[in-house]
């Protein structure tokens, strides 16, 4: 443990000697309330304080619903945290608002970051500087109910690997009653959940398109491929009838209740699904597209340094950030929270890759994309609405997508 | 000031003015002692009143006024506010979503208020005559009013689910009626949510109506019956006119409630707030989203000013209309 720590310290360019030299310094670490995350962070703080006498870390948490508002309000009041957790999608807002300071290149050399972390870490780069580093990352995978597979005569140990196989499995597992009402879905259809990411970053690409230009400032999904992808998605309900938006209220609820054979969800759902006792479930990589294209959507919470930290506090904050993004911290995080390590070396071990649950998520990380949202909730809403216009109002996928693309472009332009 | 001093001094003057000042029989009265008893009462009254007034001014009036100023800026919590004139209002007028939300808000008001008042009156009218288990029935009607709106909204949300779990659809199915989409339909979602809001407020309105009914002197009814008036005529000529103050109170209160509807909508549509396709979104939810999801405080403040004006106009209008006709 000592050696890993030392390595992390050296890597950050801050020797452990500095720790002893520092006088009693207190820094504040902010994150949102989520039991496993709070527990993991408490443990990391304990380890860090033991290795750095004289530095204490105050762990402050807020409910997720007000977390962002609290950070912004505290900054406005001049009482911001020294190290703060933020969703990568908030980076634009936080950088523009002066909440964060760039990570010093001495403590966190760019070449080192780009070599050690998964490439999605570049979503934290603005104006040639890194503004935060993740401890853990998330990706999507296909969850499937082994009992329902078996019941439908499918092999519960060989989940679908292509979209065609996936549709076939969904058709085989869908159950309806005499009146034609769905009583168990082949797949969940929930754009408000993870499906909008799946459509945006995976399906659009698999149908031969690109959702955005590389800088995510121009919407390009209003294309033949985007339309085909959206039509394919809505046809799952309208033509094939293997799922229904709103079935069991939420996709994850339907899967949890054992009333949906398949759902696409993220690593963060593992905690909730682990408590399922009524059936066996498995995880598989997202199905490949017609031409074998694979893609995934990855997201993460990063840790950045507050703009107000300076002097000894800044030094302590840098040391703490280096520690919570070290290999050791990632192992603790994987064990406690179940989220994937952000460093390739820690993540892609043979044991992890062979793990029936982590394996598919980790393989997905290799080819994952990370959407640079300007307002995730608003951008998600546009895709939800486009889908609802097709499902509820019979609009053509062409018109629905055209409107979504126009509105989303306006949204992006307004924020630049 | 004049009104308060007049009110507080009236009773005081008669009883206390003639008394000599007990504290300073010799030295000329100074400061506090120079004041007469009635003046002291005024000072005390203002002293006590000042606290809530200051408190109110600080946490109510100042933010309200500040919202007017904010609505003229592009403040987003992060950057300092910049004056943009009426830009936010111009954007509001040209935002199709705002007009949809505006229509939704008035749909809640114009359907919700009369429906809830009529139902509450009918129930109160008949409940007033029921003696058998009167207290229990009244308590049952009042119960939803005591329950947290969020909890109720979630229960109703599950009632409205499609088969196989939705209780209402399960009930319809036993009569062979096809499953209804309810919250998943752009036409049915708003009425579906409104029903829960009406149901939640009903208990309170029934209690107030019953209090109003009890306050009408029984002799009026006796006289009317002796004169041979029918039940319907009694209702029209005596009950309803005498119940007018109660009705005005409830209409104003219920209108404000429906104009500010939020809890039910937000909790029943968390996955797609105000959806599907914005068909259930009221103004307050749009304000909430602009402010705390998109952080467009200036734009949200402009919407707040619009809501404030609507509430003000609707309340004044109702007070005026319902008072004119008495």
C-alpha cells in the first residue's frame, strides 16, 4: 500500500516529504450523497490522512438534486470547496463560471494523464488544460434476465451479440395476455433512462452516421443514418411490439420486477440489480451493429480543484486529488462502489476482464464515446420528445428528428 | 399608521387617560415617561408589529422585487448579472413551449377550480344531512388533504400504469374496456393529473363548505318551508346566496392553488417532467426547470413575473366579480 501511494505521489510530482512539512491544513471535499460513494470516500480520506499527517479532509455531502446548485451558490458566496466532484457534463459551466482552477501541469503532466487514463478523460480538457480527473468511469451494457431467456427456449449463457440477434431474443421473450396487453416485455424502451445515450452514441454510429462533429458543437444526426436508427428504435414498439415506452413506469423498474427480459443500463445500476433475488441475470456487451460496428457511451464524475484553493490548501488539495485518482483509490472504489477504474492499468486486468459482470462494461470502455453535453437534461428532453412525437402523435421519424436536431443546435449555439 | 393608532388607542383612552402618571410624581416627565398611556400602547403595538414586518420585507418583499430586476438580466448563477432589457420577455413570447405551458396552466385553473368547487359543494350539501357515521365520512374526505402531495402523486402514478400493474386499467379490464394510456397520452395526462389534485384538495373545501352551511340560520329554512318553497328553490334562493362569502374564499384559494400546481405534476412525470411532450407542464414547473436545471435565472425570473401578474389579476378579478353581484 505504501509503495502504491508513493508511486501515486511521485506521479503527481509531489513527494511524500511535502506531506510532513505541511502544517495542519484542512481542506474540504464535496460530493453528492450516495451511500457506497460516501463510504468509499471516507475510507480513502482515512488512508490519505494516515499517510499525510497535518492534513485533514472535511467530507461534505449534499443530496444529488441540489448538489450542483449548492456548489454554484457556495462559489457565489466565496465559500467553495477545495476539491469537488463534478459530472463531466458540467465542466463547461464550472469552467466558465470560474468554479474550478486548471490542474497544474507540474503536478499532473498531460502526457502522463493521457497515457494512464482511458481516452474519455479528454472530456475534462478545455483551453489546453485539464480541469479534473476521474476516479471511476461508467459505461453501458446489456442486462438480461436468464430465467426469462430459458423460459423462452433461449440459451441463458449466450446472450445476443448483434442487433438482429437482440431483436430475435426480444421477440422470443415478449409475453402478451388475451387482450393483447403486454405482460412481460422483451426489452425496456426508456429514452428517459439510458436509451437516449444508446441511440445517440451507439445506434446512430451503427447505422453508419455520426451524432455530432468531433467537438460536439454541431449536430449531425439528422442524416439518413440517424433517421434509420430512430425508426428502428421506435419500430421496436410500433412494428415489432417487443417493448413499450412507459411499461412498468421505468425501464429499470420493469427489469427489476422480472417483467422485462432485457434492458440497457449502466454500471451505476449494478448496486440496485444486485439485490434482485427472484431471478438470475447476466451482463453482455452492447449488441454490434449490422456491419459489426461497436460503440458505447461512457460518462464519469471527475474531481476538480476549487478556484479559491491557494498556498498550503492548494498543495494539500493537489496531493489529495492525486491520491483519490491513484491506482489504490480506484481499487477501493471498484470494490466499494462497483464503478470501473479510470486508469487502464487498474481496469484492464485479466481478472476484471474475465469477470462476468465487469468484463462486458470494461470491453465497452475501449470503444466508448463521451458526449460533450451543454445541458444534458435539456438535450435528453429533445430526444425523448422526438421519440414521443413518433410514438404518440404518429409523426414521421424524418420530421421528428429534423425538429430535434434544429432545437438541439439552437441550444448548443446559445451556450457558446 | 393612522389606522393602527386609532384602533389601539380607542379602548385605552377611555380607561387610562385620566390616571396620573404613577412613576414620576415630581420630576418633569422625560422620554418614554412623557408619553401618555395610549401613545405607549401605539409604540408597543408597532414594536411588536415591526418584527414580522421587517422579517416579511426581508424574506418576501425584497426577493419579490429582486425577481423583477433579475428578469431584466441574463444571470445564470455563475456570471455576474448583465442587464439585457426586455430580452427575456421577448424570448418568452416567441417560445412555443411557453404558450403551451400557459395553456396548460389555464386548463388546470379553468377546469380544476369549477369542478372541485361543484363536487365539494355537492358532497358538503348532502354530507350535511347525513347523521349516520357523519364524523367518519367527513374524516375520510379530509384525509387526502393531510397526506403529502408527493406520496399521493406516486400512488396515483402507479394507479395509472398500463397493464399488468395499473390498478385502474386492471379495473377497466374486468369490464372489457381496453387499457388506457393515461399518463402516456398527450390528451389524457393533464386530466389524469388534475383529478388527483382535485381529490387532494376536496377534503378542505368540503369542511369549509360545511362550516358555511352550518352558519346559515335554521330559521330561514323553516320560514321558507312554511311558505311552501321547494328544496330546489331553497337551495337557489337561500343556501347559495348566503354561502357566497364561503364560495368566494374557496374559489380564490383554489384558483391560486391550481395556478401554482407543481407537486402532483412533477412527481407523476419525473422521467419526462411535464410530459409527454410538455402536455402537462404548468408554469411553475417550467420556472423550476429554467432556474434549477438550465440555470437560466434571468429567464426563470421573467416567467415568475408573468406568473405573479397572472395570480394578481386572477385574484383581483375574482374578488371583484364575486363581490359585485352580491
